[in-house]
């Protein structure tokens, strides 16, 4: 049996020769970067029913209608918060005297002033 093992080791595999004219090295290509869509939460008062209500979540850029509302009601601008700041901001809105609570009340007055 030992002889059979030796003869197998001494045999050369015909398929082990590199192919002529073919690049056999694997090329490392970077995967295309995926665009990450930002998540934005609106924690202000409802401005226009169905377009900008409290708790509205936007993925990616804001719609044109919302951009127009931001131009019309400047006080709502700080009430658009990123996903990473959402929990902190919503807690501040609910605590009287905190920055986000004051901003919310200012926006409420501007939007619903008569």
C-alpha cells in the first residue's frame, strides 16, 4: 500500500498547469457603496393634515410640500430630528421648560395663530 501512495505523489496532474492568456488571479473589487437614506422624524404640531402631522417619519429627502411648509412656518424647522436623536427629543417635548418643549409651543402658536 505504501507504494501506491508514493506513485500518486509522483504523478503530475495535467490540469494543474496555468491557462495561457487567462488571468487566473481573482480581482478584488469593492462593492458599490449603498446610499444610506436618512430617517427624519417630525415631532411638532400638525400643520397640514395628511402631509405634516406629529410623528410623521420621512425616509430620504423631504417632499416638496414639506419644504414649502418649512419656509412658511420657520418655527417648525428645529422639530425635524434625526432617528438617532428622536428619543431624546421626544422626551424633551413632553417635559415643560425643556428646549424642545419651548420650540414645540412656539411652533404651535405660529401654526394656529388666529
